[in-house]
C-alpha cells in the first residue's frame, strides 16, 4: 500500500512539474510579445512578380457559408491571371455543388473539384486538388473564413524568401458577441495568435501552420509525400514535416482573416476532441524525427516537443485529478504538502484553457479589447470542458495508434446563414 | 521607425481639428496596428523590481500567519457555538513552517446509512441524466463532477464508514495549511502576472493587497461555512467542499482582480501614444 501511495504522490509531483514548465514557457512568450523585439512579417514587400497561387477551399456541406468566402475571394486584389480558386466539394449532400458551380460559370478562375468517390476528409481532398493545379503556391481557407482584399497577396509574398515552406495568418472570430462561448473563444484565439504564435516567431521557435489563412509550397509538400489522409490535424503534421526537413514556417500577425467560431458547446466539444486526437496522432509520429532532425537547433527541438505534448496536458491533469481524489480518500492529503495541491489546482487554470490567464490578458491588452478582458475569470467554465474533451481525443489517438483504425473526419457545424434565415 | 502621423505635434492644427491643406476626412493620427505594437521595455531590473514588489507581502504573511489562523478559528468557533456546546469546540495549536498555527477541533456528523443511500441515489442522475437536461455544457459538466465526488464519498461511507480518514481536526489542519499557502501564493502569482504591465509599483501593490485582503475574508468565511456543514449536515460532504469549493475557487477571484486591473490599464493605454512602441 505504501508503494501505491508513493506512486500516487510522485505522479502528483510530476503533474505539478509539467505545469510549472508550461507556465514558464508561456510566461516567456507573454513577456517577449509584450515588451520584446518583434519580428515583422513580409507584408510591406512590394513585388510585381507574384507567384501563381491556387486557393483551395475544402467544403463538405457548406451551403451556409460557401457563397460568402467565394464573394470575398473574387474581390481579392491578387492578379487574376495568377489565381486559381478551387472549391473542393467533398462528398457534399446539400447545395454546395450548385453554389460552387454557379460561381464557376461566372468566373473563369474558379475551377471546382467535385469529389464523390475516394476517401472523404480535408487531407485527402487537398492531396487530390494539388494534383490538378500548376500553381507553385497553395493557399488554404476553411469555408467559413472571410479573407480581406489583400490577404492572398500578403500570404503569397512570403514565398519570395526561399527558406519559407509555409505561412500562417491570424485567425480572428467574427461572431464574438454571439454568446458566452464565442466570447470565451475570442479570448482564447487572441491569446493563441497575438501572443503565442507571434512570440514563437519572434524567438525563432516553431510557429504553427494552422491549415487555414495560410499557404505552402506545393512542390515541397508533394515531395514530402503530401498529407496523410489518416491525420485529423493535417496542419500540425505539415508544420512538423516542414521543420524536420529544414523548411521554415512564418507567422503573419498582420494578415487577419475572420472565422466563424462555434456557437454551440456540442460543436465546440467535437472540434477540440478532433484537434486533441489529431495533434496526438502527430505527436506519436514526430517525437523521434524532432529529436533526430539535423535541421533543428536545440531551442527549436525543445519548443517542438513542448508543442507536440501540449494536448497531453489535459489527460495528465485529468489523471492527476483522479489521483488526488484517491489520495484524499486514503487520508494522504494531510501528509502531502498542501502547497503541491494548490500548485496542482493552479495548473488547472493554466493549461486547461490552452493558455494561462496572464497570456490571454496581455493578448487582449495588445488587441485593445478593454472590456472583454473582464471576461477572463469565466475561462474557469472551460476548465472541465476542455480537460474532458481533450482527454477523450487523446485517448482516441492512443486507440488509433494501437488498432491502426481509420480516422473519420468530423466537420464543424456552421451557424452564420442559419441566423440570417431565422 | 514610426507610423504615427501626428499633426498636432507639428503645431499646424486648424480650428476645426483638421490639418491645413488637408481634406477633412483624412486621419490626423494613425495609431500603431495591433499586430506589432508593444509596450516599452521596462529595463534591466524588472526581475529585481518584481522581487521588491512581492517580498513585503511574503514577509508580512510569514510574520502574521499564526494570528490570521487564530482569527479564522475564532470566527469558526463563533459560527459553530450557536449550534453546538462550547465544550465540544476547542482551538488547538501545532507547529507549521516557522511558527505555530491554530486549528479547530469541532464536532462532525457521520452520515446515517439512510442519508448515505439518499445521497448516493441523488448523485446518480447528476452524472447520468445531466446530459439530457438542456443546460450549458460546462455547467452540466461541473454538476456531473460535483455529483461524481458525492457519489464516491457516499460509496465510501456505505462500504467502510469507519475508515473515513478525516475528522474535523484533521480537516481543519488541511484547510488551514492550504489557506496559508494560498496567501503565500497570491503575491507570487499576481506579482508575476502584473510584472509586464505598464503601471507603477504602487497600483500593483494595491491590487495585490486588495486580492490578499479579499482572500483573507473569503478564506475565513469559507472555513466557518465548511466546518458548519460537516458538523451540522454530514462528514460525507467533506470531499466536495475541498475539491470543488476549495483552492479552485481562489483562482476565480485572483483572475478576477487581475482582469479588472488589466482592463482599466487597457482603457488608459488605448489612446495614449506614449504607452506604445513599434517593433523595437
């Protein structure tokens, strides 16, 4: 029994240690973004020799939003003779096909791809669409995004730098004021992009390609084997593929595109579960390549590992909570330092919500979100929610690894036009 | 490098607020874009300054924590004495860290088998049926978590009531030690979180002071309520009190105080050109 208690206590100490490390990492990011030297993106470079781009928009039952993104893209200021827009109708059963075909009939540079056979899902859809275009650069948007007029130019210009393999822009929710969930997600997005991504770019660590509002070199991605159709987070996979093979990913904080945040907790739960599952799949695939890569320096490897393990924090916390409950009923809490208990609980609020409260506070400060900062304490609502669904995603990824089962793509439900109809 | 075109600085403002020879719709001031704006670097001694901010609180708490625990127990005793005989409530002291702390030995109520079964049965729907009720998911999960702890506790009291490892004195000991650590933790975590913010030491000092003061009052009241619940209602509720309304709740007001202060600073900085730097 003593051994069991020792193991349980040791695990709690381990949890606290992990959380302290992550908190320290995020504190460094926060200070760097708030008062350190900022690395500017390439948006101020002007060049008439722009590369040919193909804008891929994976769509599965996107009738509520398809029209909006196409309207935004056709008004982009990128030269038409160098632009191809490929809406990928991926096994849709609603009016997506009709909407896309209607636009294709009106605009020559919109060339839809209708997929009715083969495997459904974003990675498979991107793989197929890439083979249909002769563009050098692939730009990707999810169907609910609303890119600004200059977004394509801003994304494409970074590829003038021959070291750049992929670029990622900033995601900004457009429906923030809808309800409590969208407001909380806005805070999380702010912390994730304004501080986390920009600080990693400043510090020359590993900014992440996020699979939307971004682009990559087609040849490089094809040479690296394209996207793995079994991966649920093809964006994270690409980030690591590029870095371990010597390519850079840059973050463009100035290149903002609006997205529709989930307005329903059930939709959000499925989304973060998929993210956690996909991210963990990538973790299993890339731990060794990151450690072995000759293209990464030590600080990049350390950051790469921190990023790979970020979704593991939730199951670690979840098991820690179970652990502390057992210790409580065994009467061991009175012996265990209560400081550890408090550190443990403090950790809940640190990583259970993707980012510590001070990181989100500073991000909102920089964004000028004076009033939304007051919603910070409400992140506590997300604590059990995120921990539970991220843990579920994590354990699903372990089952994926053991059983080698095929992952099924779960599309995020849209809300935008529903509201307009109502 | 500056992106600010400040006509007021050029001293050429016209009476209606527009620049001479300038169309009225042109902006007279272009603020830094949020993408790369930052605040001025506060200089080399930032860590030392933060230590200076935190240290007085740590010293003060280490000096007065025995007295604070005495006040806590006096309050708890006062709360309990209306319902229980004063002979059954005793303030004890024992060593902790540098000096002695005070804890309370008070009555506890063991749950009857009937009461335990009722709690067991009431906890089940909290876990199983909560999904069916139309309620915001995080709150539903919170209720499920509370129900789960109560379920575990009731199972424990059904199977092995005599083995429950805590009495009021031990719970008091656990609570008081946790509370002292929370008080020590507040200046550290607040000091770190407030460290990068563009404001003087005095306001930061006041924010930390206010948070600690709140924590002391909250900690004292909560202690009395917890001891009253386990004495008057049941010992069965001890786990739920500790895990759900214990240290996790302390984080709520710590973050609340922080967010309110950052919000005030953000409002001030919003239109203050001097508050912001560009890139370097």
